C-alpha cells in the first residue's frame, strides 16, 4: 500500500489541463482563466467626483464665498461647459469633474439659495476627486491566466469592458457505479438490494467542483458488462468508477478495465476509509476507481477527485486545505493507516473544535451528511486527549 500523499501526487502528475473556450461573463463563475484578462478601457475614464456636492475652483473655496450655480453634471451626462471664477456646477458621485474645476465642495458644506451656493468650509485643492486611471488603465492586465473566477474577478473583468473570457472548459467526468445489489433511486429495491447513492452523490460532487458529470447506467458485477460500459465514457476527460475495487470474488472492476487495455498505476492506499482505491489509464483516459461504500467513496473524492478536477480545469496541483482545530473528544491510538474521521465543528474563542462522530462506519451516509469536517490522523499517531490539536479538512469550505 502507498501513502495518501504519494497516491495524490501520482494521480495529479499524470493529468493534463483540458482545452479552452470562450465563455460569457455569466458563465464564468468557478472557471479558470486560460488567458489573461486585459482592460479595454481606463477606469475611471476621467477625473470623477467621489461625493455628491459642487465642483468648484479651489481658489474660490474660501469659507463664506458665494458662487454662481451654472449647471449640473449628473453621472453619465457630463457638463459641457467650463467652470470659471466664482462659478460652480452641481455634481454627483461618479460624475465627470467639469473643465476648470479642481475640487469638490461636498453638499454638507454648502448652503444653496436659488442659483447661489455659499461655502461653509473650504475644501482645499483636489478634495473628493478620483483621478482618471485610479483603478486601472486601458491595456493593464487585470487578471492573470490560471486565476479561478469568483464574483469579484467577474466584476473586475466586466469593469474592464470584457463581455467574455477565455477559460478552460469544464472537465467531463464519466461516473460508473458497479454492483449486483444497486438499483436506481425511486425504483423497487429487490430483496438484498440497495439504492444507488454513489452515482448521484458523485455527480453532485463533480458539478460542485465545476465539472460536467456524465452518469452512466450502473452495471452488475460482471467483467464483460464493465468492459462494455466503457463505450459510454469515450470523450470524457476522466472516468470514475465505484464498487468492485476490493479483493472479493465479485470485485471485477480491474478485470473489466483490463479487457479494454487498462494500464494500472496503483491499487490500495494506506488510509481509512478508502483503502481499495484504483488509479490508471485506459486509452489515455485517467480512471479513478473508488470504493463502493458511499462514505469511503466520498472521502476519496474529497482527497483525490477534487484536486484532480482542479488540475484538469487549469488550476494548480494541490491537496485539500488543512486547518488546525482542537479535539472535542479523546481518540484512541491510530494504526498504520492514515485515518479520516467524520466530525462536527463548533467555533470557540480559540478557533475550531472538531468532535468526531461516535460511529465511523463507512456505510453511514446520514452521519456523513451531519459531518462538517474530516479529522486527519497520521499513521501510528498515539492516543489523543480532548483539547489536543489536530488537522482538519472543512467540507463546507471546500464545497466538497
């Protein structure tokens, strides 16, 4: 068995970014830029007012001065004339500063009587003016290639007058569940059978990470059926299977894949849950074989599939983010496998407190749904008292 870090490193080392495409801003959320975003205009395009008030000449702004109101400059409709000695123009936040004016008298410091504006307090030169290009200039690189797009990045690209962006396309992930016992949710479950929770769960996982799930019909524990199902995965960027990865007589994923030219990279990881994990390639397509137990499948997806999707989508290779937390309950010594315990989180003055769920069975989806984090325990770690520091992976933070 190999370690979790080695397994993840071998998976990510062999992945290649998917191609790119042009996407409108509205479809950019979560995508990774394949080319820099360059400003098509200067922002602001001219000197603009930062406040509502009156555009004046600083030389005319002595306290008690009276100025003649000669017009207004609403945002988007600049004043066409020039502010001369003893004159002022009504101005609003975002309005272009009229020619001749060099400071803004805010409305709180002005008294208005008809067409006369009296100065209460001298603003001084250059006050409340945002200079042209304060944010960026035309031709500036606003966002580099490789940046993942969130709401702020999309807002910046829009401000730069970019209606669309060149991004890596969403990775297409084929999902194949195997097992004689599984049936589609909502159908009649025969005696000895269970509902197929892995396919919907993994499809949602892939979609949450910005990928495109391609859910294949589940197949029984039959090597020939598994091999035949691979036809539905052609064109995908990755195939994810669940079930059939252990060592039982009915665990036939390797047999079915091998019949189609599968090249195995590794099988079995020193971790709990999720030891029987498979990785390799068939006709150049990476294949990640997850365990059939739903909790094991999910934990392996969080540790291996999520970083793989990030790399395929153009991001940097990296594992899940580890954060410190204090234990909310004591733990026994760990064995030779790296352990990932489902836990709830509370926030206290000293930071996160992670309390492991009392039962850690790898079939319990209800417990998994209640968990907010995974507690990572290195191999051979000794017993820990409540209050000891541990590393956690926050599930909600990763959207995993």
